[in-house]
């Protein structure tokens, strides 16, 4: 080892660790964004299922939960879908928790979609 090279291994280890930490954070953000996107699309799917009369909020919630299962598998955990209507509009909320790559961290997700109930006129 040359006299001017002392400590280079420590600096390289610190830089490599920082790069791995940033990559890990980027992957976690990607997983959370994927979960948000899927939850929103599931809520939209539930609204689409409930917009035609007669409005069935149970079918809307079931369609939303089924979409999450089909689309993500295990990327979104503890999924719950809730649908409600006020007689003119239907609203579906999908909640869940994104898979955590960080130990002991939780990333809750909640997305809501709503739309008017279709009126069928002869």
C-alpha cells in the first residue's frame, strides 16, 4: 500500500453503502406508487360495476377487491374495499398497505373514486 492511499477502502465502503440505501429507497417508492395506482384503478373498477341501476354496493366492493387480487398478488396487503351511494353518485374507497422493504415501516394506501349513477330512460 502506498503512503497516500490510507483510508480509501473506508470511503469506498461508505459510498457503496449510500448507493445501496438510495437504490433500496427508490424500490420502496416504486412499490408504494404501484400500490396507489392499483388501488385507484380498483376503485374505478368498483364504480364502473355499480353505476348501472340497480346499484349494488356489495358488488362494487367485491369487484374492487377482486381487481386488486388479480392485478398485484401480494404487492398490496390487508386490502379492504368500501362502497357507498347517496342515490345520485356511487363512491368506492380501496385501502390497503403496500409491501414494506424497510423493516418495521408501514405504508398505508387509500384511494377513492366516484361517479354518477347512470339513468336509463326509454
